[in-house]
C-alpha cells in the first residue's frame, strides 16, 4: 500500500492525513490531559472516542467550559448532508453529540442541508432527495437522541427561519474569501458559494431564538472546518459567541488509503449492508499483517496500519482491556487475518442488526424531532 499525498477540503478527502499538521496549519489545539480532566469533572468517565484521541483537537473548548461553570449552558450543533445511504463513519459526529447531550443535558441541533450536494455535486434536486434525507435522519435519531432535547431540520423545510440569518452572514463574506478558502473559481455556481452562510446559521441560531448569547459546541470532522473558519469571525461581528468545536479523525476506508467514502461501495460499510455483504467487504479489508501466516506468527503485524484494528478502535470495541488484547494479538502475531476479520464482521453485523431495530422504532416518533417553518 502506497500512501497518497493528502487532500482535505469540504468536498474531497484523499490520501493519508497528517492530523497534527492539519491542526497546526489551521490553528486547532490538540486535546490534552488538562482539558480531559475538565470534561471529566462534569461528564464523568470520558467517552472512548476522547480517551483514544479519535476526537483529537478543538477550538475554544476551554472557553466553553468556562461558560458552563458560570451556569451558561451550551447547545450542540452538528449535521449531515445527504448524498447516499449512511455508512459507519458518518456516525462519529452523532455518537459524540449524543454522549454530550447525555452528560451535559444539552440541546442538539442537527442540520440536514438537503441542498448542498445538489449545488456542489451531481446529486438530484432537494425534492428528489427528500426520502434519502429522512432515511438519514432515522439513522441518526436511532442512536438514542432525546426528542425533547433534539431539533432536526432540513434546510429547504426550515428556509424561512434559516435564510433570514444566512443573509446576515453572507453580507460579511466576500467572493475573494471563498476563493481563498475553497478554491472556487469564476465557473463556481453562486449556490455553492452561498452555502457556507447557511451552514453557519445553526452555530448562533439558538442565540437568536433565545434573545441572548448561548454557547455552541460543534462536533465535526476536519474536512468541514473550512466552513467555520470562514464563518467564525462573521458570527462574532453579528454580536454572537463564536462556536467552539471538537474534531474527529476519519474512519479509514477498508483499503486503508483514505477516509471511508459513501461514493465508494467497496471501501465503505453502509448501515443497510446485509450480513453477507459485510463479511465479503471485511474479508477484503487491508490488515497490515505479514504476507503469510508463518511470517505473521514470526514477526507480527502493525495495528496502526491495520484497518481491522482501527475499526475496533474507532467503533466496535469500547472496552479498553479487550481492545488492548486485540492490538497485542496483531502486534505479537498470535492473531491471524482470517480470525481477525471474521470476529470484526460478527461485531459489525451485531451492531447493524441492533441499529436497524432501533431505526424502526425511531420511525414512530420521527415528527417529534423535526423543526419546520
């Protein structure tokens, strides 16, 4: 496997990402032991995604906790732009948002920008995407979000509220700023150029609705940071708190070359994959083990390069002691690829079976989550 040069932007992620370098380049702070202790003070034991530094960097989390200590509770904002069925990697921001909701009794705003992929890629118009968008919403709320504390909205259904605020944001963003941030050219459509103004709105929308400043925390993957690098200063100019952010790394593709992508059916595990499909996909996953079983037993493998190990680390083994046993087995050579993959496929299929059952139960209360004009 040869590493590709990394490309990370809002519409494309390719190659092996240097997460520390990304943080340095864009002014993110790495999550450290001091910040973990502050979170633990109020949340109790850390989520394994934080302990394992899958969520690894942040902006303004210290300030957010300062506000929380003063009694100024924060809300959470995250989202999902529908383009395909959701895969496992798409769940990472929502898993963290759900944990934060539980631990801090925080409201969660979930934006479904059903127009973004139509503007930026070759996706159908929003009306044609409605069914897929609502399927995505079901997958999200199936994680256990609380109806009274969770507000979900599609941009096209909440446009009366959203657009008023997006116009205020857009007045402060120039085309040259968007060119520099996104690489847009003269051939870029104006809808795509305007979209960042819409994505910025939920980061201060609750402040508008409450008539006072309310801190906002955004769990997101690093490719979406560019929208908020553009929007943060504008939000401040409008008189609202700049949002705090917490950043996740990408769940890797099954080939280990880049992040899991919904446009790559071979490299992604979709939430609607059947058990046999999962087994076949995991059976072809990159392991980082030696070329033969004999060499693997003799020299061992590299769990940091092994996609199977990373899937356990990111999602499918929350118990640290059990994870250590898996990683040690890969490293020592006592764990061979066939057994390794078979166990992971079982774990994924068990999760997907339970998730689909929760999804069907969530269907009955879907309207309790939705905000519409």
